[in-house]
C-alpha cells in the first residue's frame, strides 16, 4: 500500500511501529521497573460514599487503588493493583490486553479486609482480570525527522502513576494542531511541536520513574505507623501544600500558570464575548 501524505504522526502506542522505524529498537528497549499491574472491574458494595478513590499501600510493597466508574451504577468499581515482583530490566513486550490470573494477584492482598472495602472479595467478584508490566522507555534525544513525528505513548511512554499518559497525549495533539495550523511548512511545524512537547514530556517520564508519591507514603508511615484518620493530623499544612504543588508542577497542571499561558487555540481570539 502506498499513500501520499503531508505528514505522518506515529500515534501507535507504547509498541509503536513508527518509533521502531525511526529509532533502532536495540537501543530503545521497553524498560520494566519490576512492578506488575493487574486491573479489573467488579460489582461491590459502594466504598464509603460511593464516590471515593481508595488508595492503599505503596508501589514498592504492594498498592491497591479502587474508584467508582458509573454514576448510574454505584456498585461498579474499577480497581488497579500494583506489586513489585521482579528486578528492573528490559522486556520484549507489554500487552495491556493480556489476561491475568486471580491467584497471582490475590496472593498479595489476602489479608486486605478493611472497613471501607474487602479487597479479596472485590478480586473474587471480578470476571476479567488483566495484567500489564509498568513500563516506559528512556526519553529520546529527538522524536521524528522531516515530515514524520511521534505522539502520545509512541513518543513518551511513561509509568501511569500520575494520571498522565492519556492527558499528555491529548496535550501533544493540541500543540501539534496549533503548530500545523500556524506554519505552512509541515517539517518546520513538526519541529516546533517537538520543541514544545519533548522537553516537558521527557521530564515527566523521569519524574514518574522516581514514583513521587512514594516519598509522601514513606513519611506518613514513619510518623503514623499505627494508622490515622485524617492525613492533616500527620502532615503539616505547608507539607501537604508543597507535595500537591510538586505534583502539579511535574504534571504541568498548575492552574495559575495555565491561566497565564497563551491559548493553544488556532481560532482567532474572540472580540465579542457573546459570540459562541
Ligand atoms: C493500568 C493503566 C492505567 C492508566 N491510567 C491512566 C490515567 O488515569 N490517566 C491517564 O492520562 N493515562 C493513564 N494511563 C495511560 C494511558 O492509557 C496511555 O498513556 C494512553 O492510552 C496513550 O494514548 P496513545 O493514543 O498514545 O496510545 P494508545 O492508547 O496505546 O493508542 C494507540 C493506538 O494505536 C493502535 N496501533 C498500534 N499499532 C498500530 C499499527 N501498526 N497500525 C495501526 N494502529 C496501530 C492501537 O491499536 C491503539 O488503538 C494508564 C495506563 C495503564 C496501563
């Protein structure tokens, strides 16, 4: 098949064929930190108020996250379990549709029965369990060349620890659209896109590799080894504010900075506020 196109954007995910053509796979392996993730959806009693995200444990010792995913069905709960099961190293593939086994994940959470949620029961009620190695790749010194570029996980696969992979792919698309609209030379537009997005996403890949939330968990565990009711009893207000600000900074989600930044819209600025 031969197609003539203006630009080629490789948005083909963590195992991108376009990336493999641009960058020798031998020098650009999938890197696994040793944390295995399992995930699934189950019907269970609503957790607390039915709108609560429950995060227990830590990435290194074993972590379990649950959240409700349907306003109309408060019993529908999505869960993700993360356990360090191996030493870091390169892996040949990462298939996020791969079936996981109940026994493999349940073994790590057998005694996780708390008042808000019975984790073993939640796992047992899950019809389909999937497993995935938490992988990324080293940031690239350049994404594309000429009229070819990368976007999303193809460009910057990162650990999904800060709700960032998908949202960064959307930001890529927004900047790419603006660059293409603003410059009639496609190669120059792709260069401008990469210049804007590559440094920011490379920093995120590395920041996520350090599992930033782990430091907070370590501090809380140290100060309240027997548990706590309110994290404000364990961490001071300035500490909490600094941790939240650090997370927003690495995610580029600082509201004030975002509001001060020029819009990425390619539409002319509105002069009449009543215009749609
Ligand atoms: C367990 C887990 C939880 C996550 N949680 C979050 C979260 O809360 N928030 C967040 O923002 N991100 C999260 N992510 C990350 C997020 O899912 C990814 O970063 C995001 O899907 C990347 O989008 P993408 O379009 O770049 O790639 P993908 O979503 O992987 O899409 C790539 C597409 O390309 C297609 N494709 C691949 N090869 C070819 C080919 N040769 N020809 C044609 N098509 C091809 C694939 O079929 C796929 O449809 C999570 C990831 C995991 C694994």
